[in-house]
C-alpha cells in the first residue's frame, strides 16, 4: 500500500467531526499518562503502574501511552489519521477484553459496579473506524501531505 493511499482523504465535515472528537476526548487521557496533567501519574508513574501493578509488558505499556498521547495530537491536526485510528481501535479492543468486558456494557455511573463497562471503549472504536474508513476529513494535514507527495 502506498503512502498516498494511507494519507488520502476526502475533505468532508463528518470525518472532521469524528477525527476531532476522538482526538479531543483522548488527549486528556494521554496527557495524564505522558505528562501527569489532569491528575495523572506522568510517564514514569504510568509505566510503573502498567508494568508492576497490571503486569503488562513494557512495550504494551509504552504503546498505550504513545497511542493515547501522540495519537490524540495527530488526530487533532489530521496527521496520519488512518494509522492512528487503526492503532486506537486496536488499543481499545484490547482494553475491552482485558479490563471492561467482565463489568458488562454500561459505565459505572452510580458507583455500584466493581469496574467500568465497555460502552465508552465501544464509542471510541466506532469513531476510530469512521476515520480509518474515510481518512482525516476536512482540514486534515493529510490533505496537504498527499498534495506534496503527488508532486
């Protein structure tokens, strides 16, 4: 597959909305993990929690942080939108099976469950699949990159 095919996108509003929503919603989660913003542990603390408390391999822990942080920023600007959307869909599929499936569908709105259900993760996957299928949409950096690569 050529780089142009991966970056190619139609300049439509629907995909722009999906891309921005996904990027903006994921950014605080990534910033918690990478920078310690919004009450997060930062990179070192998150790596420690993932590898020692959750027993994730370091490469998985590192990938989660990168995907949620760099993926969110890249989606907001529309850079390599399909690549990041695929990574996010894969990440959240894994999150469903490792952390949320046992708690059912619904989020823990009233604090009555032992954990969160998978509805949020499913919404993230749905938005990611829209971007994966259609590209970054209107105002994506991918549009400019595709033009330059064609020259």
